[in-house]
C-alpha cells in the first residue's frame, strides 16, 4: 500500500534514486509470508473455509466476493456476522453468470478510474487501496471464512476515498451542487439511523444471535452459541432446543461433539439424567480420542453419587490428556 501510494503521488512515480528503499518493503513482505506459511498455516486444528477447494476454484470466487463487499459498502442493509452460506451458494466455474457480472462491474470501475487517473489521482489510489487490502482476505490463501464484514474496515478507507473523489468532481457543476449536497445529507442521516439500529441489535448476546439466525438459519455455530447463552441464563429448555437444532442440521460436523456435550449438560440440569448420559455417549462415539466426553460424563455421575464409575472416566480423560490438571 505504501509503494502504491508513492506510485500514485510521487512526481517520478517509482523511478529515481529513492526507489531502492522499496527493497526493504518487499523484504518485510517476504519474511512475513514465510512466517505465515511455515508457522501459522501449520497450526493443528486450524479451520479454513476453503481449504478443500483447489486454487482455481478459489480464484473463481474472487470477483463475486469483491462485488459482495462493494454492495455491503453501498447498501449496508442486513449486516450480520455469519456469512457461511456463501460456501453453498458460491459460483462453481468461471463462466457462471455471477462471475461474469462481477468481473464486468469491476472492469468498468477499473477502466473509469484509469481514465480519470491524471485528473483524480486520489480516485486511482482509493480503488487500488481497496483492492490491495482485500487481497489477503480473498481466500487465495485459505482462511477461516469467505466473507466477513470486519475485513472491510481498512479497505473501506480506499473505497470512500474513491466515492468522495467522484462527489467532489460533481461539485464542479453549479446546476447540481444543491442536489449533491442534499444527497450527502440524506445518506449521512440514513447511515446514522442504521448505526443506532445496529447497536440495538448488539445490546446483548441473545438478541444478537437471534437476529443473525434470520439470515443464516442453517448455521450450527449460531445455534450452538445461542444455546450457550440460554444455558448461562439458566434457560435449559431453550438451550436444549438450540443444541438439538444444531445437531439436526449437522449431526457429525465440526461443532457436533461440543453440541452433544452442551446438550448433555442442559438435559442434566433439567433432571433428565439418562438422556444426559446418552448425549455424552454420542460425543464419545464421534470423537473417542477426546477427553471431554469422558470428563463431562464423569462429572454427571459424580454429582449423581456414582463415584466408582466417575473415577474410571476421570482416569480415562487423564490418560488421553495427562497435561490437563482438571482431569486429575
């Protein structure tokens, strides 16, 4: 981004004696890239949204993802944090109409900005900044989601620079100055109202998850998180419902083991001890090498005065993970 800034605004571009300093910037990028590849990408248990997709398929998604981000910036309606549905609705090949549409829109913007580059260098810089700072989160290198609204914070600086440059250009025409000013005031008022509304949605975790579920009703992560919040509030029946919904949608998925464990706890506190043990058994069947199922079941049996059985399960948990003091 720093190099691109100088390319846009330095009189001699990237030429001249001072250009040697860019080697240091490139060196920093290469060092970071090496650390990222050899250390961070090899962390055990790291979840990626597109790790199973080949590189060509991930490239196919890039135009649609960028266009989605532009739509979110232009029309910030229905904002939410769970956009995993994109995985199921994504285009699967380059000649998909969504890919062609996205590429056409991005090409038109790029051509317009390039033609305006001499008169409006800040527009070129804004568009370049937007694309450059999106590249790390476009899943070219697999990361934990396809789309996330918080990844727009830094790229949006460039996007709004481009928009403001266009508006300033329109201010040259006296006949529409009043219309443009009125338009800006209306937009700002609408954005203020949306911000207040969004803060209201975030007022507590339960309202936040319930709102987000309207957009991603199949999200097991949201169901699980909402169940945890209900459990913490002592609403065990509601918690049970959410865990069962999550398991119905994804009985053997990433969150399934935790859902069975949480379900077992919710059932126990409703006095359904037999069903609780059954839920823990399901968690153990799904992941027999995990100590958590044995530990949860041991706690339940211990509270039910079945001490000998509990001790056997505690020992099993400690064998599987001897470094965990809780199991001992």
